[in-house]
C-alpha cells in the first residue's frame, strides 16, 4: 500500500531522514513515534507530498508518487492534523463536504455523505451540521476533522498528532472511537504521536524513529518484550510491559518444567514423586507430551488401594490456558474456575508449563522489587 525505498530528506545540508525503508500494508494502522526532531512528521508529510523527498522512492498503491499529480494524490488521501485545520468561515457541513464539492459530486450525494459521517463520529447531524467551528469544543472540532478525512472514502488516512492538544478524557474517547472505526472500516492509517501509551493503544505496528532513522518497526508486543537496543528500551520504558497486561502471555510467566508423570504410575509411586519434588499435584501426560489429566495428593491419600494406577483415578477434565493467553485471561480463568493452578498447553494440548498462584505472586513481586530498585 505505502512503501519507502532508500528515502532521504535534506533541509539545506542537514539530513532529516536518512535512507529509510518502510512498508505499510493495506488496512494497517501504523504509528510513527520518536523524540522531537526524529523525522516522524517529515516522513508522514512525504506520503502526500506536503514535503518532497530528496532521494529514494515512495510508492502508494505501487505507483511512484513523484510521477503522480500532486492535487489528485492529496485529494485521494485523508489528512488530519493537531489543529484540525477547519475553515472558520464554513459550517460543519461545509467543512466536511469541501473535497466532495471540489470533486463536483452531486449535491444530494454530498449531503448524504455529510450526514453519514456526522453519525459515524457520534455527532447528531440535525444538531451540528449548520454550526461553525468556533461553536464547538476542541474534541468536537477534532471529530469533524476526522469526519472530513473520511469524506471521499480514501484508502489512506494520515494523522499528525491529531489528539495531542486535547484533555486526557476527550483524548481517550477519541482514541477509542478511532480504534473502533478502524476495526470496522480497515483503512490504511499512518498516525504520528509522541505518546507511547497512545501508540500501544492504537497501532497494529509501531515504527520507532531516532535521528532520521528507523530503529525498530514491529508489533507492540515485540517492541515491549524485545526492544532492539538501549534507545528503544529507554524510550519505551523498561517496566511498561506491566502496564500492558494483555501483552504478557502465559508462555512468558509459566513454570517451564512442571512435575509430571504418566498414567501407568501407581498411587504409591505418584506419592513418592510428589514427596521428593515437594509438590501437591502431578500433571499426567502421554508419551507424546499431551496432557491427559491431573492428580492431587489429597485425592491420592483418599484411595485405600495404593496399587491403583493413576489412569483409574485421575481428573481428566483439566482446566487449562493456552500459551498465548494473556495475564488478564489467566487471572479471569483462575477466578472463574476457583483453582490455584493452570497447566499451559499449545494448540494441540501438549503440556508446556504450569502457572500457579504462588508463581504468579513471585513474578509480580520480582517486577515490583526491580521497579523499586530502578527508582
């Protein structure tokens, strides 16, 4: 959908962008983020030729934008900026409909589109269509800015720190609305921000820039877990992963070698295994490592015949979590099933590990201690 190939931008003799390669897929929301002066806004503006690249090639839908008509290119791309860019002398309806009007749409179609877009951004057409920007709050103005960007149903929308001037409550509301719109419409959105929380909340992928270069471009989870270098680690924040519990997976916090055995063991043997390993339960697997059941020391001691095999008494309906389940999922399941442990399995039900309440407490306590030491 959008591709940069060895793109550089110089202002006089200063390199602002240094031979970046970047590929943004159709229907993806990509966030450009980095410290002030890193080149993120310059990168965004080169897509619709508000800034012209010095060297390299930029392609939109496979076409070199340097060979495209600039006005046609800009009209085909939605654009939302921090200051909304609304024309103060035009009504809300006129602001939203300005590009369709320039494209000479029929008046009826323009009116229908304006009404549709006002509804889309949660503003009643009968209440707002004839108002002027000065009569709206900052959040309402930004909603109109977003609606206008969608007016010609563009495949690509560029958003340059659109919510940064808003109060925190309004900002959160608009972030949620944009996320929901994107889930429904699947536009290709390039979003510039300086706020990592916003990037994590919105981005399918995040492109971290520094001094005109891309230092890491990946999904949020990987950036949090595997920062490319010290700059990324410090920019993101070492403990930020703990503020995003949906990115902490079972495979990240499980006990990797839980005590296990096979169903042919006798109760007496199982009790000895538990005693020597100081555990009160045993996971039962087959020769392929597939989880078959579980026994507890309480259940085993109840049995009069200690020669019985575990296959005869084990609990076969074991509550489990998948290795990709998040910390939130795990805690919810433990609470729902009222259990203190959850075996971790893969998609084929192969046993990978174990999560217990005590292991969770250990992980969370270590995180708290590390954070305290850093502070």
